[in-house]
C-alpha cells in the first residue's frame, strides 16, 4: 500500500542546506576556471510540498517527481515520471525529475531483469492518482462544491459548472493535508496523453553539455583517488608485494594491501596510475589456472560424461529417437564476453568513525549497502548511498565488488576515496558472461514433425545454462533438457539478458536447421509448433502462445517474409523477461562475403511507456546482440584474459550496424519490460539469414572468426 | 611536476602536473572539467575527444606538454548548450546512458566545422572511431545529418 508521509514535509528548504549528504560536487582546485557543477537535490525549491514518495508539488507549480531506480540508459528517469505525471494530469513542461537516493521507503531500487517498469507500474500510477484526488478535494473545498463536480486537467483543478480553476501550485499546501484516499480510480488507457508518446530524455541537456552526472565525475573536498592492482590471472594469489617504489612516487598518499589486492591511493588519477606500474608483485598458483584450450577440451568431455542435472523431462525421449524418421544434431558454442559499460567501475566511499557515505553507479544500491554494512560491521542505517547516473551497466553493476572495495580502501586509509577501474581492470576483472556449449538433438517423424527434442548445456560458471520452460518446451511430446555445470575460478555474472543472450541464438538457429531438414518454411514451422502447444500441450506451458504468435506474424508481415526474391532472410523469435520479440534479418552477399543489412523487429512488451525510449531499447538491444554475436570474445591463457582493451577486444562500430525497423504490438496489457528482450533473438536471426545467403551454418560465436567471413 | 599554461574554452589556465600527464586527466582532475570522459585510455573509443584548434583529438594519450593550441571541451562547445550538434542530439533524442556522447558530439562538431555538409559516407567514416556501448549509432548518425542541415 502507498504510504503517504506528511510529517516529513520539506518546506522552504534553502539552497544552502544542500550539503547534508547530497550529491554535492564542490571544487577548489588551484587555477580552476571550472563552473560549479549543477547540483540536483530533492526539496530545493521554495515552498515544496511532499505528497508521497514519488511526488512533490511546489507552490510555484513546479512538480518534482522522484525516480528511485538506477538510470543506466534504459531511460527509466524519463519513463517513470511519465507514468506519475499521466495519472496526476500534470503539465509535462513543469515536471522536474530527480534521482532519488537509496531509501528504504522505496521497495525495489534495482535496475535489472527488465523489471523496473513492470514492478512499479501500478505504484507509480497510484502515486499520481492519489495526489490528483487530494488536489481535487482541496479545490472543491475551497469553492464549497462537491468534489465529484470537479476534475483535473493540465495541472489545474477545474469546476466546470462555475468555470473556476486553480493551479496545482496554489492548492498544493492545502491538498497535502487532505485525507489520503484509500481507493483511487486509474485512468482508462484510451485517455492517456503522456504514456505511449515520445518524450525526450529528461537528461539530454545535461548530457550534451557535459554536466557531471556519472560516478566517475563525482568529487568531494579532500577526496583521494585509488587504483587497485588485482591478480592479473584467475586462480592466482599474491606471493610477495614490494610497494616501496610506488609509495615514494609523487602524489602518492598511501599504498595498502588487502586480501589479494594492492591499492595505490593518491591525489590525482594519473599519479596513482603511474605508481601502480611501479608495484613489484609476484603471484603464485591458488587454484586451477585455465586457458581457452582447456575449456574446449572440457566442453567435449563433459558433454558426454559430465554429471547432468535434469531440468525438464516430458514423455519418452528414447522411444521418440528410436522411432524417428530423421535425427538432426548440432552443437553451438559461445565464448566468455565482458560487459564493458562505457564508464568503467568506480565508487566513492567515506568511512568515518561510525558512519559511511557512499556514492556512485550501482544497479543494486541496497545490496551494495548491505555488503558494506557486513564488511565494516556498521549498521545499514548509518550508511548513506547517493546514486549517480550509470554510464551503462549491462548487468556488471548488479555486483557490488567495486563498492565494498571502495569502502575497504577508505577504511584502511581513513580518508574519503574514489576507487577507479581502468578499462584493463574492467576487462580482466571477471564477472563475465559465461562460456557455454550446447548440444541439440531433434527427432522428426516422416512428415517432419518434431517428436523428440534434447538439449544439453555445458557451462563454465553458468549455473543452469538452459531455460527449460521456454519454447519449444510444451510443443514437443518427448523432451529432455539438462545441464552440466563446471566451476572455474574465472568469475561470471549476469550479462544483459542472462543465459538467453546466447541460448536464444543456439535454440533459434537449431530450430531453423530442423525446419530446413523437414523441408518447411521456418516461420510456418514455428507457428505449427505453437498450434500443437495450444491444442495438445506436452507438460506445462510457461509462455503466452498468443503473444508469441502475435510478434511472429507482425515481424513476418513487416519484413515481407518470403516475398522478396533475391533477399536472404533469417527468422528468430524469443520470449525472455516477460516480453516477446520476433526478428527478421536480411543479408546480402557483397564481394563474396555476407553483409548484414537489416533487422525488422516486432516487440510485445505490453503497454509502451515512452515510444522514443522503447525504440532505443529495441535498436540498442539489436545492435548489442548483433555486435557481440559478430565480433566479441574473451579468450584465456594461463588464467588471464588475452584481450584487455578496445584494441584487441572488438565492439561493434557505426559502419557495421544493420538498418533497423522497430514495431510494437499494441494489445493493451500492462508493461512487461524491454531493457533486455530485444537482444536475445538477434544472433539467431543473423545466423539464419547468413545460412540463407551462403548455405553455411554458424555454430560458434563470434561469427566473424568463422569460415564464411573469410575470403576464399 | 612543472607548470603548464593552457587555453581551455577561451580561458588561460595554469596547471602544475607531470609533463607526461594526458590532457584528459588535466581537464578532469586539475581543471574540474569532467565532461570529457575516460573509457579506454588508449585512443580506441573517442570518449575523451576534445578540439585542439577546432580539430578533434583524443585527449587520453596526449601529454599536456605537447598541447600547443587552444583546447575546447564539451563544456566550452557553446555558451548555452545550443551548438547545432547539441540541439540535434536532443531533437533526435540520441543519448542512452549518455557516457560516450560528449566524445561523439565533439567528433561530430569538428567534422561539421571542417565540412558543413558531409556525405553519409563521410559521416559514417568519421563517427566510426567513436564507440557507443549502448548502440545508439542510428540516432548518432541521424543527429549528425540533422545538424549538418543547420550549419
Ligand atoms: S578514452 Fe581516449 S579514446 Fe578512449
Ligand atoms: S549512450 Fe551509452 S555508451 Fe553511448
């Protein structure tokens, strides 16, 4: 239930009171001509009245909407307030958006799993609607008319019969004291004026003028900079560390060793980076030290002899394969990859006697705070955490290793410290998308219908590398899905669309192969399977057949599937994180090599909140999925990654991107998330289109290393 | 350490740093101009792009001792954030996380200064050097094209 806390009303807070734990950016550098960076702080407006956790209205009419979830480019800082403003009947031009700090009054300050909008949708609507009711009640009381005769429009309360109207600012003070309604009626979606339109990013001006928004830009008087030397190879530990030379370098304040790390702390970034190179550290073996060649061997061995955990079993697979008219078998493999958010890891920490101040970019600030509390044995209510904007996340900042590190260094050197990671630290520091090999087997009857299906995933620190309830589960009578897990010192973590970011490619490429072997059109083949799942399901169905059919048909229609002679098209559809996306990729052959030209995408993410933001998520997701499938890999030699920066590690660039057309299914259901779902289908659509163009299947990522991209 | 004199965004500045300090860290640490970003430090991504005499350069590998021309950073590209490239970036709604965008804008602005009406190919060739991890490339391209109509 919505909590309305009128006792904590912040009125008439002067700008001078900003220093209390806010995102305070102060500079006192000698010779600095820098402008003082802008400070955004809740309650900094004259006469600001608190309505609820999400909403203040000032007597001058300014509406401040707080966005509690971390912003990393998924556009939440714009789309959350749009929802509140819609129900409030606010004038969007008067809305000011503020990033809220970590606060227990919000129940899920997390960015991950494409879950923020689906989770908060109703809460945000109620926050806006409740305030609107209270404003209407205040206006009605002022005029001595029944509230039922009044309505709200464009930030005014209006009494139609008398023609009277009052602005929200004029009513704010009074309205906030009205009883909080237990039940409020939410708007009918046909009356939406803001939701579903294209509203530009509220932070555009600050971004395009270089304002200090990000964690790496965070400054604090007296703050030191720290860089950390971590073991360069997984499975090793410090044997000896000679820190004398580094400590003697100019600008260095302290050098401290903790766990397997050595932190160099000093006055400026360049000085600490230089001193880090002067450290003399030797390492020794502390576990298994692995190379990519070992992993290839492991995949082969474990695929047949590993201890598999059964994830789903329907019918009798052995019998189906024995009776099959045709059996198709294929293996697909994906390498480790790094998250590489554009802004490397960093965090600010100031550990004091009995309290801690933290600031920086995190997808899970509450988790970070809990971890720091545990590490330092300081209660959580003594730890504040300011959220900066995140220069990308992609799942990397769901982990908080870099936050606890900062707290640890600050407590050791007893000073406010910002720990910064270089790109090399970031790329060599682990938490990767795991490497996995899959084996698929399909049994077809004489008519080409799939009567048996087997999938085994062998993953390195991947956990369950399958998603056993995804399509085609439910559409095949006899099915066995299992996984073999191998534990390695090379650390892994969630990477945008965890597991499905590579599983989807493998599954969708394999279905294409099966359809081809059955002599069927791959789109029709999928539709037939969905029909079978509907009329005669095998086991539980955990996806929405109609929604999946909806995107398949829309993508096929928009791309002119099968109706473009000479154009090589590949198809893929995937359900992940509650949403459905189908894609058609088009490939041309130029100078003997396949070139990915275009991707059509049809997405069903429920109600679209912000059209321009939604398009960005789809286009960005496709570029991400395409780029990593095509170009990216991390390989290992003796426990260390062989690529450590954008030279050796290839990310997609402008001239390589396909054209994209993004469409949305409008089916009136509540939003189901869009930060991730557009990414998984892309690899499969691309691989299938390349097959159409060249007759060659792509079984391994990155595609660019496969034969079809090598000149004859 | 030594004293270096620089002109940054039209202002004379003096910094006391090691001669090999990259301009990027002089801007960010010594001058508090954090609009210019660090992302790779090896001249591979363009996040740190600034102008030297109106020409786009990567500040992450440029030692301060080698800086002999006036420097413009994203903070100084225009007085009120209304350079045609900045306006186009808003109109097309380019930024996702936004971290790469200062570098993208500086690269685009230098191109349009030299060549106000570049071809699509020239735009792609120039912007190819700047990585956007969020994959906002389509809109970056569209925004440069839009800005070129307003130069
Ligand atoms: S930070 Fe300079 S090019 Fe990447
Ligand atoms: S907008 Fe995030 S890196 Fe470009």
